DNA sequence: CGTTGTCTTGATTACGCTCAACTCAGGTGG
DNA sequence: CCACCTGAGTTGAGCGTAATCAAGACAACG
């Protein structure tokens, strides 16, 4: 398929420079590319968990159902993300995963992770770093859900999406596509769909965010970040010092 | 110090059986044992993040401050836990960590993690598994904070604490010490201290939980789990099949 | 015995939920 | 081409859970 155009390689390259062997190893994770339709389920809670997925294109999200019928979206995945990392320790899926868009995913077995651990110290470290980063993302969301108002929740999430998109796509403008419905946003943020709508109204009255269908415009990024009390150190991860030293050691 | 009595070894042994070399490697993480007082800060947000901590005794918690003065407790650490795993990918601390009790902690540098990656595939996998497990814990808390009522939040947290304590201390009864103040509970659960108090009152009127000072009694564990809609699959992790196969491969 | 910190209780307020009706755009079929 | 349907989003009214503020109880401690 695409060579060098691999999302996962550009994702990993963001953490440390990769040797040819390491690139090959990563590419091998993307062997079984399969197209998948918008709305399709990747897997369900309780299914055997024995593989990860890399997301080559399209968006996806993981979610859980509660007994009362509510749904909580746990993570939103963008192209280049690895899906199911969290479940490495488990025999069964803890979360449902569903496509938002049409997309392409590549399955690879948990066992393959052990190959990585065995063959490349830098990749092992990056894997760990990526996992830490997802966790930091989640932590930040937890704080937001626990303690902030609806408008701050929205502002925070939207700004986070902007930053994450910019990370893989540096020339993104302050207008971009956000293919989530208001109901899905509500399920991310622990709000009701009705209140998401009201909050959008308020935010656009204050000229912080404009939403038209699935397109979002943020006229003043800094204003939005302030509204969200956004502290971006959890996204500006910095593993390079450590990993560079680890490469040197590995080379010795 | 204590041999075989190491909390971290018993923590890891829970995931897979360890060779003598691996035990030595783990023991080496516990070299710099230092006593630390109740209420003392292990580190603060923004400090350089270059080491982990294992908690040998005592309880600790990590937390974040918000601009309005609110505080959110992110994680509660019990003896045997590793503190700061999440920050492996970061140059700076993202969270404050403070002792709840008097305790003993052992610092070890991030670099040491690379030694583990290099020297032991099983330990690498277990590290990854433990990290996944913390993440699962956090995910479950996120769902609870986002979607459940105050009584369910309380019930869920208390039952989770019971299960986690039982994991390292299998003969725990339905009465145990929980050294958290109501204010700290509030900061875990995203509630006000006042409402925590009211909720305790309700829960004990319904004979679900009795709290006396720092001691907790749960007369009917199953009833509490039901109230919390507790799904314990996120705690009954099951890595053994994978790790056993990885040990075999490593042996070859 | 007074001080301090933790917890309890009461009164009031507010944020976000629910339910329901309505708008609007896009798609479909007659 | 228009009529209808559908799904997403908007708006209003009323309600409920938990927050806030404030006063008081209680225990531990010096």
C-alpha cells in the first residue's frame, strides 16, 4: 500500500526517529487493512480481546452502555491512533468501538506487541509513551467532567480536538470538520443532547465557536482555550530526551 | 530490606510468575526506601518528571487544582502501586501527589524502566498490563463521574476500594480502614463535602454502608455492588494466557 | 476548658435534565 | 416538481439533584 504515507509511522515519528527496521516492523502492523463503514462496530464489550487496531483513515469512538440506557463515549480516535491499547491486560473487551466515518482499519494480534517488545527498545518506549499519552488525555477529560460547567466542557473538548488534529495535520486552520453529532458530543461530555444544543447557542452568541453542520469555526483560539481553562502541557508531551538516550544505549 | 515481603513483587506476581533474576530486577526498584509523613507532597505539577515511585506502605493520592480553587483527586494509591507511570511520556509532572498516611516510598528513575524493557520481556508485558489496568480503573471512574448519581458514585468508589484492598490482602473482611476524609472523598467523586455527608447518611439509613471515623462497614457487599451497578470485569484482569505464552517464547 | 478540624443539618439557589412541541434540511417516492 | 418522511437540532416549561451558604454538633487535642 502507501509507503512512508503510513499514518502510524508518522504518529510514531512524532516521538522518535525510526530506523528502517523499525519502520518495517510498524508497517507490518498495517498489513491487514480492511475498509469499514460509518456506524459499523469494530467490537463489543465482552468479545475476546486478542488484537489491536490501527486506524488508517476515518474517525472512531469507544463507548460503554449503562444500565439505564445512557451511553458514555470514552475516547475519540483519529487517523494514526491505535485502538484497544488499554485492553492489552484483559481477556475480554471492556468497551465497544464504533466507526464515526467510513474508514480503514488494520488489525494486529496482541502477540505482535510482544514482537515489538522483543525487537525494538525505542518502539517499546514509544508504545509506552503513547499509552501514557492516551491516559493523560483521559485524565484531563476526567477533571473536566468532574468539575467544570457545560460550557467549559464543550470549550475544552473542542479545543482539544483542534490541537489533536493539528498534531498530525500542522496546517489546519481555525475551521475544520468535526463529524460528531450533538448527541455524540453529549455522550462524550456527560450532558444531554438538548443541553449541548443550548450550550452551542450560548457559545456562538459569545462568538467563541460557530458550528454549521459538521464544520466548526473557532474565531479566536486563545479565547476558547481561556474559556476552557485549557492547560496544554498534557498534549505537548516530550519524550525525546529519554528516547534519544535510549536509542544511543541500544546502539551501543 | 524485607525479602519476598516486597509489595511490588507480590503485585507483579499477581500477573505472572517471576524468575529469580526478575525478582532481583524488581527488588532493585525498591532500593531507595524513604519514610514519608502523612500529608507530605511527593511532587508537584510542573516539577521535572524523571522518576517513578513504588509505594511500600501507606496510602497516597494524585490530584490537580483548578483555577477556581476546586481540587480533583485523580487516583488513590495503595501499597504495592507504582506512582507516576502515566508521566513516563512527559518531561514535567502533570499531577501533584500527596501522602494520605505516613508511609514508605522508593524512587527509581525513568531510565530504570528502560532496563526492564531491555532485560525482561515478561516484566515489560506486566508493566504494560499494569498501566492498562490503571487506565481501566480510570475509565470506570470517568463513566461513574459522568453519568451516575451521587449515591452511585459513592457506592461505586467504596466497593472498588474494597476490591482493590482484597486483591493484595485476600482475607480482608467487610469492615476495613478507609483513611480518606469526606472532603477527600468529595474531591475524588466531584461532589461537595456537604453532599458526601448527606449521601453517607442516606446510605447508612438504607444499611448499605456504615462509616465510623475512618472505618467502613459494608454489611451486604452484593447489595452495594448492585447499587453501584458495579461491573467488576475491569478489575478481574486476565493477562496470564498472554504472558505465559510470552514466557515460553522468551525461554526458547 | 477552649480551640481546632471534621462532620451534620437546614434553607436557598442554580445548573442541567426531562418532556414535548416545533423548525429545518435532505432524501424519497409519487 | 411537489408532498411527505426522517433525523438532527432548537426552544420552552417545569423539575430535581446537588451546590452554596451558614449555623451548629461533635470529637480530639492541647
